[in-house]
């Protein structure tokens, strides 16, 4: 069993998103909403620019936890609220930082709380991953 | 939005066969680096039949149920006004390449908040044996007229 204490940072990573990342995610996921790759359409619906798919942000934010777990356990539950959009600049892209911290420890695993930041602001709320850890 | 959507059940989607290359493609798109997602031998060494899909891969199957919801003739949901509010996945086991998955949607909540409407769509995803794999829950916010 992995020794865990509430407040421990178990993993962190940063991700550089570009327009290419959004096109790649669109193809892989089947979400071809044009606000994720067309500036003109994003502008028409009142957005500040092309946005990353919320599900792309959710998908990458759990990866530090997946890597930390490896084959020692599995993700049992993963939930997020989408609180702020991630605008991806056509030239400079967008940088996201993920910090994964132990929120609670229970008999068969733990709740890992994610902080996902874009600049100074968080973009996901109540981002929680419940993991089951294999007994030693 | 039509409040009578609440409690409505939908027919199961056509079976979705999870392909190994699709798992790899999705894994790369979400910046996954775990060998379990990419390398068949690593996945087998960890006790899985084939590569393991990332935790959010279930959205690919769930999406077919959300399409049913948005296409509901009396639903009154304007797709261009829909914003994703929250998302949850509750797993019995991970999705593995080779799984044949079927999703069944039910609408578990409809409410109005100010000018906006919120719908909670719960999609239960089972394998070819009918055993539960994951439940995907989305809350969609339908923005009212500004």
C-alpha cells in the first residue's frame, strides 16, 4: 500500500496547448464543434477566441494521477465542473498547470484533488479523482 | 427546454467496438504517457487483455447518447446554446481495447435557474455481457435569451 497523507502533492505537470492540440482532440473524440478551431465562429457566438474542449482539459488534467498510479491502482470516479474557458491563442497557444494533491484517504484508496490553472485562474472546480489502490 | 424530459429513458445505442488504435489516438490527444494506454505488452503485464483507455475515453461512447438527447423532437434544447457545466465518470472497471460497449441514457434532472435551464443526463455503459463498466453523467446548461 502506498503511504498517503492528506495534503501530499502526488503529482504535477504542465501542458502546452496549441490549435493543433485542439484539432487532434476533435478528431480523436469526435467533437467537431467549430468553436474549438474557427476564430470567426467563436467570435460570432461572443467568445474571446477559440476555446479548448472542456473534455480535453478534463482529459489531460487526470494524466499526472494516471502516471503516478501506474499499475498500482485504478481510477474509480472522476468529476469536474467547468468554471472558466481556456482560450487558445493561434500563435502562443495556452499553458495549463495541474497539481494533484491528496484530499482524503480511505480504506481502499484516496481522493485526489486537482488544481488546474490557466495563468492565475483555475479553470476546473471540484476536480476530484477517486482512486482504488491495490493492497500490497 | 421541455420539463417532461425529466425521467425519460432512451433506447440503448448501437454497440461501440473499442479499437486499439482508437485508444492510442485518444491517449495521445489527452497527453497520456502511461504505457498501459499505449503498449499492449505493458498492459498485459499489468493483467489487462489489451491497452487500457484513459479515464475520459468513455465520453466517446457517451456522446452517442447526448446526440439522442439533443435530437429529441420535443426536447426543445437549442444545441447552439448548450454549455457543458460538469462531468463525472464512475467506473466499475477500466475500458479495454476489444470491449463492445452499449450506452443507455436517462434524464435524471431538469431545472430552470434564472433564464437558464439545466439538464442532467446519465449514461450507463455496459459491455457485451451486459456487465456495468462506467456511468457517465453530464450536466448541460442551456443559456436563455440574453
